C-alpha cells in the first residue's frame, strides 16, 4: 500500500520550516545582495525560486543518471535549445512536445514551465502541480553588514602600487527561522505524469537539500520541519489554510533574541482532522 504522502492521486499541502545562522539565505541583487526582507514588518524572505533551485539541484544529485529526472532549468543550458529538441522529436505537435518534456524533465513535470519561447512559438506552457510560497521568517531579522579583507588584489595595477589587501563586505542574518507552504494538485499531476517515485524524489530532495547546498555566504542552514497533510482524494477535504494553520510556532522567551530553533515551541493541532486527511511528519526537530 502506497504511503499517503507518496500517493500522486491525492492532494497534499505541506509546511516547510528551516533556519539560518550567521548566513545570507537569499540575497537581493537589487540591494547589494542584502538578505531579502519585508520592508514593513522586517521579516526575512526567501523566494520560491530560490527554494525550487535547491530542489532542482538536489534531485539532479539524487537521480542524475536517470533519463526521466533531467532538469530543464539548469545552469549552462539554453532553454530554447531544449524546447527545440522536444519539437524536433515531435515535429509539428506542440502537445506531444509538452508530453515529451514532462517525461524527460522532473522540474517541468512537477513545477511546470513556460515553453513558448524559441522558434515558431515554442511548445506552449505547462502548469505544474506543485507550487510554493515565499518563505517568511517567524520574527523580524537583523541583516548585518560585515567588512572583510582579502590578501589578493583583483587588478595587477593595484599590486604594482603596493596595495596589499582589498576591502569587501558580507551580509548575514544572525538567526532566522523561516516558514514556507507547498501545495500539490493531483488533477494537474495527472496531466504532467507525476508518479509515486516523483513524490519520493521530491520529499527526499527537500529533506537533504540544505546539506548539499553549503556555501560560505549562506552560513549554516538546516531543515527543522517538513509536515505533509494528505487529503483522501484528488480535490481535498478542507481548505489548505485550515490544515497548515494547525502548525504554530511561538517564542519561548520574548525578552531574548532567538538563536536556535529550540528558542521556539512548535505545536501541531491534530485533533479533529477532516475525515480522511493524514498528517506525515517527515522531519521534526522538536521533541
């Protein structure tokens, strides 16, 4: 029997919790690579695009040798070239080209994609079954700019002038606990061909993605919680918010700045779940 969270014919709503210590989880290139924030509330933000990038890169590591798990949006590869290859394999048939791309690219099958670029209008657009929100920190964050130095100059003329060091800067967040939501539509998954194995790859990728995406700029990031609400059928037994809001977090000590996930309590209301809804706790660092 297929585990509830691996059943592609059921609707799923998930809550993702992760934190960062002394790092920049998602810099804003329009603001000197400062950590992204909500200007009004001061809460930290991580875009859905950044989270999808981590999932894509991790699926590639996990299933890179499987031709069914190619990644369409991948560094170093032009999108039009891949779209044109699909059209060449299915001449004159945009629908067949879309189906071909869904079969060969995990991220098209799961996230969808705009395939209308390129020659002749491309292959249209695929609406994927899985969508993510921005991740938002539970509390306001305090982005900090650190001045750093290095002993190697960028330009030879600076060395010739006798300069020995170069000054730079590095932005970090001392600590932030972030929350994002994931929504999976079974009817759309039927159209793109999502399988139980695809869901297994997705959840596994989310579980380990921070461990395989280390970078000095991102400090220490870790997954703190991954909770999947699985509905009894394709269309669902309750609104998404009625399930995701059952997971709440609160500061243990409001007078102390949080510096670990244990500075928060995590509560899950599992009472009176709608009929047929199952909760799977794939990761839960709270005791």
